[in-house]
């Protein structure tokens, strides 16, 4: 009879020999049930010893090292995730795609940054505003294009705009969205996510209800078409692998450049010259784009009236964790703003 410790040892030995292991490999060798063997795989995952790759009959486990993961994912250039919208974060989704596939491998920095921004913005919208119980994410890379889709089964973006802005028809909601920087939750974010994502893409499509809105930057045009009924919202994003687009340049095209004071190693950002309220993660991502090349980033909050938890968390926890060798300094932050900064810093600790 194989003991508990022997079962865990057998799993790790099999990975060492084959590079990966499936649950079926262990059940066939031990005679134990799949449910019983799954307990040991789960324990090893919780211990951080192994990681799951793939789903269903493609599911297999490898050592939780970058080298092992890279070898196992090989040339896996597509993924589909069906996720419960409970305690879900867009950063987790992005991290999972990067861990379980080779989609981001070999991309130019400018295209990778655009995908990071666009995907997290669209997943965040689905998480926070769709009221959907699930969020599906698909991503594919081929020889010419990067594509992703984010799908929810919630209230639908055009229905949401109609309700929040008291509009009569879905076409009025489409028109309202096309104006740019619109939002159905002004207290939660600035509505820049869709606006800037539509500028980043070669083609960006939103399907909801009976309408389909297409931002075609290859033709420099926007189209509205009738659509087969889409429950919730489906967004589709595509960009050429060799695209010359630059996220910072796109942001700068719609924002003032005189708010930044640079030297060789540091940058000071006068936030009041940009806006007086900083609420959303989208604002934070736009603000910080390209600043990772500096060692010290000073944010001057003089004259800033409001900062939201999402903005603070994105700057002082998420971005700082991504670039731990960078220093963010907050100047002239009042007690209301310092509250959210301290909360984000405590969460990161």
C-alpha cells in the first residue's frame, strides 16, 4: 500500500522523470481513486511545489519554477479561461495567461505593454460593472496578430448606459459611448478604459444586445451595425504583432505633456495640472505608462481634491510590486489622500 508521503513523493518523482505528470499517471500506478489522488496534488499546489497547466483532459502538473513552466507551455499560443466573478482581479488573469502559455513570449515591448493595458482594462470592466457571475477570457497569438476576447453575461454595456444616463434606445447609448471617456459609474472610475483601449487596437469591437460597435483604426473609422442578440457584453481586441504603436505616445496624444518634469533618473508629476480627481485604475495605468524607466517617481498631490482606492491601489501596490526597484514618492498629500496611500502600502506588505 502506498502511504500518503509516498504518494506525494511519487508525484514529484514522476515530474522529475517526465517533466510533467497527470492525475491519471498516479491513479494507474497506485490504484487509488481520482478524487483521493487529487487531494495530494492540491496539497502540493498549496505548498507551492507544483503548478497546474491546462484544463480537462489537457490538465497536467509541473514543478513551480519558471524554467519548468516555460518548457511545459512550449508553443501554447491560445488559452480560454472561464472564471467565477468572485474575488477575481484582472492582474490574476493576466498573470495566469503569462504563466500557462507562451503567448507573451517574444513580443516586442510596445505590443506587450498595449496588451497588458487593454486586457486588464477590459477584464476590470467585466469584473466591476457587468454584474455577471462569470467572466470568460480568450487570447490567441498567430504569426500576424494578437487577439483577445472578454465575455460576460451581465446587464450589457449599452443597457447599463441607457439606465444610468436615462437614455431611450440602445443607439443613443452607442452614441454616448462613442463620445469618449464616458462611464456608467463616475464615482468609481473615469471611463478612460474603453476610450484608450479603442485607440490602442487595430480593431476593437463591442457587442451587446442588438448592436455591434466597431472601432476600426486600420480604416480610421467607427461603425455601428445590427448584431445577433448578445447577452451581456463581448469585447474583441486585435493588434498586429509587428505594430509600431506605443502606449505612452497614445496617452500623450490625449493628455498634456507639460505636467512632467524629467531628469536622467527621476520624474516629477504635477497631478493638479492634469486633473483634480484621481479615481480609477485606468487613470493610474495611463499616468504610470513609461515611467518605469526612471528610478524615482515623485507624485505631487498639491491641489488634488480626491483620490480613490482603485487609483491608490494600482499605483502604490500593483505597479510598485511589478517594479520593486523603483521608488514612488508622494508629495503634498492631504490626510484624505494619505488614507488610501497608507492602505495600499499596508496591503502590499
